[in-house]
């Protein structure tokens, strides 16, 4: 069983792979493989499939077979979510927040977790347990880049992946912060391009995102 510190280090290595982790809400399993191939080809190997649709677990299974991709499960809320995600092939998890039961479940399943934190107190509780990489969520709604920057001085031990309201217009504001390793965003896989099967267009968006600094 991985310790929280080991799991958090593994999560950090995944976050370091690219400046953006695509946050994917997918309704159609048929989109899974070509979407993952397009994103990986564009330079975004870490993919977060949110458990918000009936197809999500099948999507994770399909994406897990794409060479070069590292597929994770987002919106993990319960221990049952963790078990199902791991069984489907998820290699990391993402949660909007963190509870003791959820953290314990991920530790028991050896599933590295990017747990959510919105306040200094929540971040400190994660740090106390051994987590040094966290999701700052919902980023824009709770003060954006200035709010995240304010956590850097008192909590230099924690590295964040801000998510929520982030797009190409403001991603660089976050990525310039000393405590930000990457950002999460859905703009690289817009629904209209998925519906049209415009995988080349999605790959182009991924390439642009992969060049963000």
C-alpha cells in the first residue's frame, strides 16, 4: 500500500508531464480512443475522465489502451468510485475536495490522488496527512491566481493544479506562479469538435496548450 507521501509524489510526476491536464466529460464511448489519441499526439498525455456520465468507466477502459496516455478518473467522491475507477484502468484520481474516507480508499487501492483544497485549512489538513500535491478548486470562483499566489508563502511545501474556470486566456496567470505545476481545463476538448469528430482540431488545441508556460 502506498503511503500518502509516495502517492502524492506519483501524482506530482503525472502533473509535471504537461502544463495542462484535460478535464473530459464524455457521453459517447466511441469518442474515447480517437480523443485520447488526439490529445496525446498534441502533447497532453495525462487525461482526466470525470465520472459524470454513464459512459465514464467504459471511456477510461478504452483510453487506458492508448499508447502514451496516462488516464485518470475525476470527480471521485466515494470509496466505491475509487474501486470502480481503479478496476477500469485509472492510474490516478482527482477529487473536488477530500474526506478521510476518500483518502483512505485511494491509499488502500494504491491510486495516487490529486485531492481538492479551496482554503489554507484544507491544504494544511492534506499536508498533515502527507499530501504535498493538491487541486486548487474551484480556482476562479475562490479568487483565481491572486488567491493561489497568496498560499505560496505560508505553504511552500504544497504544489497545486488549479482547476475551474481556467482557459487559454488565463492559464498563463496560474502557470507563472511558484506553487503551480499545471492547470486543469476542458477547453482542449470542446463538445462541438468531439461531436463533429474533429480530432485534428482537438490535436491542434492540445499542441497550443502544451506550449503554455
